[in-house]
């Protein structure tokens, strides 16, 4: 009899331990055991990167680019240039013509003059060139047009500017080259296009900074003719 109890007692104790352990495991709170599942990798930027991206986007909006003036120029203010009336002679300068001769502005005094400073790399200049070409043909017997390329010898050369005007676009207006920066220095040109409307007596009627449309150019030409 004692032998039977010696065998049953350990078996009963083992059963009680197993039952108690099972009940304890079932009563544990969900999530109490640590998860062994690997964390999912996230493609979202960290908070620091989100801040950096937001700051960058605020500075340069998508689809837009920063506008930078060409080297040696300043962007003109988007304000209308007032009419300048003067009894003083305009500053003289010398430029190269297509025949290779140096000519001065003052050589054309006695006739109303329209001077336009431009360059091939300047989009506003290129936009208004057709209007000047049409006006130069229309008023060729009344006004001397001087279409002056700011020839820096690098971006614009005499050869490249001539090809752009005559061959690529077929313009026929009188073409000149400011190879010595004489015109640019005389009128302190640091933004183009610039147009001067000069009376026959050499006085300045109006200096236009920035491109003009066809109607504006015609209006200044009519004012120039009325003053002579």
C-alpha cells in the first residue's frame, strides 16, 4: 500500500503543477509577452527630413525655377519708365557698322533717331525685334534706327550677331555692334533691352528700359515725329 502512494503522490503533484501552469498562462494579459515579429521597414522620412523637405519646398516651389539675371546685368524693375524731356544733347558714343566702320551717334543728328541696345541671349530683346524691324522699314525715310548689339566678343560676336539677325531671322534694320562698350558706358546700360528716342537736335525725348509691345513702340515714334 505504501508503495502505491509513493508512486501516486509524485504523479498527482506533477499533474497539479501542469494544471496550475496552464491556468496562469491563460490569465496573462494580451501583449504581456514580447513580440518576436520583425518590425516593418518604413519609407516615410524622419521628422527631421520632413522638416528639411518642407523648408526646401517653401523656398523653391515645385515646377518653378529661380530667375537669375545674366552675368553683368541687373533685372529691371517692373515699373513704367517715365518720359524724360531734355534740352541737353544726348551723350555721344561710337559703334561698329556692318561695313566695319566706326560711326558715332552724333553723325546722325539732324534726323530723329531710335537707338535700341540688345543681345542675342536676351529673351525680351528677341521678343521686340520684329516690331523694330517693321518700324525701321516703315519709317526708313524719316527716322534713323540704330539696332546695337552689345558685342562682348564671347556670347555675342560680330559674326554670331550678324548671322542671328540676317540669316536666322531675316531682319533688315540697320545693325551696329558695341564692340568697345562705348554705348553701354555712355548710358550706363546694365539691363537690356534699352531704347532711346532722340530728337533731330540731339536731345533725348524718352529712355525706355525693358521690352515694348508694338503699340507702345509706335506711340513713342509718333511722339518723336511730332517733336521734330
